[in-house]
């Protein structure tokens, strides 16, 4: 096994957004922090690729502002639903056109998922869609679950890809964890799986904010997940807390340009992290639930739309 020669921290604290922190504890040997083996088996490398992809999706989901959770079901009348590359080329072309023409701040994060029959659909997050381009689903035409839950129809994208529904992001943390769960080990091992996720350029990621070189009981309490080379966990605060990453024995990183709200606060607040990874329950529909494509793209009358 290879080892790093320089002194490595025992813990690193990462800042995500809105006082959500991730704590990572690195596993040590008598020599230092265990590093990856240079001749690892392919299965091990794939597992690490999965872990990195899931971590990156979680960072994109939690470190950026998102307006809507989006589900995209590809129409068999428009595409071969089994051809992921062709589908994404069309999606990316639309997103580029939409950003350049209507919404310069438009951003997206998409994770492809396989139906049981092997066809592709997408779940993800978007922000910056022009509100007037969205419409409500119509009772008697669109699936009842989408109507009852007040989901939005993005008819412009539906005309390009098939069936699209958007729900407002109410709990960003729950939504972020839900998106990340679509990155699976099974997909990481599929030879035909071209990409585990797609995203806009320029999205923010987590900042390493402090390091701790000795045992810390407060950070230790946060650790809930065990992996080969580290253990990790989360701390989320309902009120502002800048003191958490500066525990006794923690050394702050060089000053980072963090996207934090402008709060006035007492730094001697008690640490009260809440449970992270709450449940998120979007509507789950299949192609058989959808009306004909021309009916899906119908918009409600202006009077109904205003209601």
C-alpha cells in the first residue's frame, strides 16, 4: 500500500451552503493516511468512480440554488428511448438555445435513469426557467397526480423531448440527497452507461473550510457513514453558525469566498445539528400514465392559468 509522506489532517470540514457542513474523517495507518493502491482492480476503480460521481452530484445539488425538481420522460415518437447519447445531444442543444435566447442564468443538473425495459428518462434540478413559459396541468387531460400536486408543465421543452414535469423545490437538502441517490453502483459498472450525470458549467462545489489533526468528540458525533478510506457525516444548523468548523484543534483553511447569508450572530451558540437526508417524495409516473403527446402540450386557458 502506498502512503502520503506529508502530515495529513484527521478530519476535514466542508461548507456546502446555508450552514450545511460535511465532516470527513480519514483513516490512518501507523505511517500516515492510507492512499490508493497503484494497481487496483477494475471493480475497485469503478466503485471509487461511483463514489466520486455521487459526491459531485451532491455538491452541485446542495451548493447551488435550484428552483424546480424536473422529470423528463422521452417520447418514443421523437427519439429512440434507448439511445442515451442522441437524447442528451437534443437536450443539451435545447438548453443552450434556451439560455442564449430567453434565460442567461438558466442552469441544470440531470441524472439519467433506466426504466425497467431499458429505456432512459431523467431526473434533475433546474433554475432560471422563465415563469411565463410554465403552465399548470389540466384536470381530465394530464395525470391526476401532477394536477393534484400543482406541478408545472414546461411545454417548450416537452415539444422537443416528450413529457416534462416540474415541482417547486421546497426542501433543498432533501431534494439534493434524492437526486444523488440516482447515482448507483450498478450504473457505474455498466459498460454502456456513458455518463452518470450532466450539468451546466460553472456550478459551485463544496469548500474545505477547516482541518483537524487530533481526535475531536464534536466532529466524531457527526460521522454516520463508513467507507474504505474514510468515514463521514453531516451537520445542518437551523440558525447561523460559523463556529462549528472552528472546533478546538481545528485549523481554518485560507479564507474562502463562501456564499453565506449576511447574518449578525453570537458565535457562542450551542451546536444543534439537525438530521440530514430527510425523505423526498416526487410523483413517479411511467409512459403508460401519459396522454398522447399533442394533448400533453395543451396549456390551460388564460383565466385558468391565472388561477
